[in-house]
C-alpha cells in the first residue's frame, strides 16, 4: 500500500520569490478590495462569515485596506469611500465592547468602561484572546486615522480617535500588559502606542509605550546561541512569531526613530539567519514548532535582510496568506491588515547575497543549496541538501546527529553532549566551506574523549566526517553514527513529509512499519536526497506507540502535530518542544565506521547530496592529526588538543 502524502501546512516557498513590484501589488490590492466590497453586507460588516475567532478586528482591518488603496492612488472612487465609511460605522456601533467579558482573568480594573475588541464575539467565549485582538484593532485604527483622512468623515475620525485612546488605556491600565507572555503581541502594542501618540501629539502615550518596551519586553529577553530574543510563550524562538516580531520592530523604528528597535531586530534577524536552512526550512519553538507566517513577517524579513546583509527572504512562507490574511481564499479577512499596509507602503528591497560564497556563523554553515544548522551545544539538528531537510534523530530521548554507542547491556549513548567549552574552526578554500567542531564528551563509563565533526560543502553536497578515539570505548560496544531523520522534501511550492525511503533502484521502504530494518549497500534515497556512507548504512524503524516517530500511529503527523499531541496543552498554547522532548525514538539511519581508518581511531564519512554514486573515503594518521581523503577534498583534522593556543587545526584542499 502506498503511504498517503503528508504536507507541511504552512512552509511553502521562499518569500523573496513572491513578486512585489509595484504593478503586481496594484493588481493584488485591486482584486482584494474588489472582493471585499462585493462581499460587504448591508450593515457594513466586512467579516468573513466562515470564521469564529480572530474576528473582532476583521472589519476594521478591511477598512484599513480600503484606505491603503486610496492612499496609493489605486482606487479613488465613491464606491470605495462609501464602503469604507459604512464599514467603520459598523465597527463603531457593533464591534467596540465596553462591558467586561465574563471569564477574563487578567483585568486590573473591573467595569472600567474602556473599549476593547473581542477575539470571539460571543460573551464569555475565549476572553483570553481579547488582549491581542485589541492590539490588532488599535493597529488597524491608527492606520485608518493616518492613511484614511480623505476617506472617512471628520466625525468618524474623531470617534475612532476616542476609541483608539480607549483601546490603549484598556491594554495598559485596565488589563495586565502582555498577559499571554507573547512578545510579538506586546511589541505590536508598543507600535500602536507610538503611532497613536505621534498622530495625536500625546507625548505621554509615547513615553508609556517606550517604558513598557524597555521594562516588559526588552528586559525579559532570553539568550539563545549568544543572541537575545523576546519571550514567546515562555521561550525565545518561534517559527511564526519571530518574523512577526521583526515586522513590528521595523515599524517601531519607522515610527519612532529609536535605535533600540534596530538593535533588537538585528539580533532576531541574525538568529533567523543561522537557524534557517539553505532553502529557508526550520522547526522548533514554544508554540508554532514548524508553522511559517505569510504577510505578517514580510516587512520585517525584508527590512532586516538589508540591515544585516543576509538572505532572510529564503524563509519558506505561507503562500496561502502571502499579501494579506484570508480565511476564504482571495477574500481579505482584515486580520493582520496592518502588516499589509506597512509592506505595501515600504520601499525597501530584498537583500540578495553574492552567489558562490559560503556563509559561516558559529552555529551554521550554508553554501549554495546546502546547509547545516547546529544547536547551542553545537550539535547538528538540521541538514538541508538535495531539496530535502534532515532533522535530528532521537534515541532513548537523546537528540542529535552524531556517534552512537550501544553497550553490551543494551544501553545507548549519543556522544554529542559537551563537557565544557566547544571549539570551532571555520575555513573557506577553493569554493569549499568547512566547519570543524571539537567537543569533549563523557561516556557511560565516565571516560572522557574528544569527538571531532567536520562539515564540508561545495554548495551541492554536504560531507560529514567524524573522528574519535575508539580505544576509549569497551571492545564489546557497538559504535555507529546516527545520521539524522530524512523529514521533508520540496515538491513544487510545498514541503512533503518523507514517508518512505529506498536504495537506488530498490523498492520503497515504509518508515512507519514498526521494528523493520533496511540494510543498504551504502546509499539511501529519501525525497530528493541521496545519503551515502563510506561504509555500511542501514535504517531501523522504532516500535509502535504514541511516543515514537514514525510508526502506524504517528506517520501521518508532522513533527509539530506529534509534539502538540505529546505536549502539556492539546489546544496548542503550550510549548511543542516539550512534547518533542517526550519522544522516545525516531527512525534511525545508522552508518558504520570506515574500515580504512588509523589504528585506534573511528572515522565516519557521509555525503548528503543528489548523486547516489559510491562515496569512497580513506584515512591515515600523520603526526599532526587524521588526514581524510574523499572524492571531493582532502582534509587534515588536527589533534583534538588543537595548536599551541588550543585552537582547532583544519587544513583543507580540493581533490
């Protein structure tokens, strides 16, 4: 039976490949505005009737899009003006709530009478979402006030100004600030306050907004891989929210000119640059483990791509909501319309890096269509080659890509957790980019040994070489290399989950068949990837059960879906990374050490690319390290102790 196709729901194609010239934007906006006006109800309501949540700000968001079309000169006609005015009248009459929503747990002032927007319209339904909905409504409001002065009436402008000030006071006085502990929402509130204060010449609003940014957002950032990130649901990185935070920071700077917004955005942007694979794939985060945003992140990604000189536009965005949010395809919902307004009025362009040069960060190596991304402990968790993402494997709750020891009593240890500092050496030579990582690790027998992993790429393939002292391990222990889990491969403008693998010219092997194994002659095909080992290579499937990936129960899930299934909160408000850490094991792709290795050394050699041909590697041991010869390069991996200053030694030459 052929395994049913599973696609990642929101990682589609790189956002910088989406046309964004003025002519294209005019066509997109004209079609959106035409659809919105055609579907407007007699009472002025622009809401999408198929949606029940994220609805309280919808109509106001659509009104802001009509004001955008007028501002750009795309449409200036009575039909648009009348539709905008009727829409705004509907908002002011029907979507501004002034009585407390029953069940709201985070109010500081009860019965304040201040206006707010609801996440769900029905009284008492999901009041927890009212805070971000009010932020969004305020952002729409300030855009209508700023860009719709010629569209709406003087009376409407005055009424909306009063409501906007009330929204701000509800967010900052009646409610706890940022009750969901979700920094992108809080930064959005700051942007709204800065804009409102500027529009109304109210310095006190601006001062409060800046105070909240420094005390409630900036001061509470956490550090990941040496970079400070705003906190999203208790952690830093979030696939969906971090690019949205970049958009808010870009707009905050445009409104205020404050340097802190640029500095903080630069750190987020550099974090994304080192995380994102060559094709823009990534996963992991406190709420949206592998979901990518669309229009919401476009401004920030584009703005900061130029700021830090990195191709952030390779980010695999959600093409279903590319220019504006739409629950019904082709019809703007108004949600996140502020991001559409800002993007359409912004004149920045995507940064495009010069071709042919490897890009090094401490935690990543990228060149051409190939990349490897490393954790804070400098363990690979994501390799991208052949249009295919290989993610970390899990063995007995241990995550990573690296040497695996199986002791005679059945215990297994992944030799990736460092004991003390990790040393890194980056080299660029002859069109190759290379990174050597040297770690001191401890075995189950309390023996310390050094593990050296070398990554070399020519832009088309990634070669991974691992060197370690075999004599530090018991003779009866089995030593293999855990090569990662082939996970998703590009298929047109979508990413397809890998459900089967095979040998060249072999039959498909179902990764979901519990306990099965596939020995190969050294090469495994997975999606567009050919993974080759210089020695033996085999696949081992995990047992059945909800805490294993893949198996009959979990093979139809994405990594994110499984993580939520095993997480603390099935509604999706918890941290899916916590659920991912509860996975006991994934499929294992295991490589054997090469036979031609120096005495007492174990050398592993793998190639992630598109060529399924044999990968022949040899190694010898001169006085100053281990020399490894491959068909593409020769590398001298220096002694683990490094040079006289303790720095790693790596010498590389093209074959």
